[in-house]
């Protein structure tokens, strides 16, 4: 009868809707897991960036101290001719130490740029996908 057909159609429609809802919930859960994973990765990268920034800051402070000491030694050298040669040797050693630190600073700066680029890419993915 028409009533039975209508009931059967309604039941089939209800099953289809329930299935679609279940699939949607599953997709939502998967998306939420992926978002959580990306957040964790982002936090990890932020921690790495923070550590690199701290390292860069520490190296910058060392370079500043070495530069200040070098200038101080140069002033003393001009005043004290007797020990000037020794101070110049110290200054040369310190300046060489500064030169050795510069490649590390450049590498750290490059790593920071790479991490920032990666974070920005992930942030765009989260923004576009989310």
C-alpha cells in the first residue's frame, strides 16, 4: 500500500541521513585529531624557535662583550706601550673568537628563518583548512 511504501521510503531516508551524520562525525573527529596534531607540531616548533632565539641572544651578548673588551684593550694599548703587544695579542685572539662565532650566528639566523617560514606555512594550512 501507499502508506507502507511511504514508511519504507521514510525508513530508508532516515538510514541514509543517519549514515551521513555518522560519516560527518567521523570526518569531524579525524579533522580535530589532525588539528590537534598540527597544534602540537606548532608548539614544538615554537619551542625550537624560542631556544634558537635564546641562543642567538646569548651569542649576541657574547659578541657585544668581546667587542667592548676589544675596544677597551685598544685604548689601554695606546696608553701602555710596554704591555701593548701583549694586549694586542689578546685582542687578536678575541677578535678571532668573534669571527669564529659569526658563522654560527648566520646558521642560527637561517634556522630561525626556516622555522618561521615553516610555522607560517602551517598557520596558513590551519587557517585555510580550519
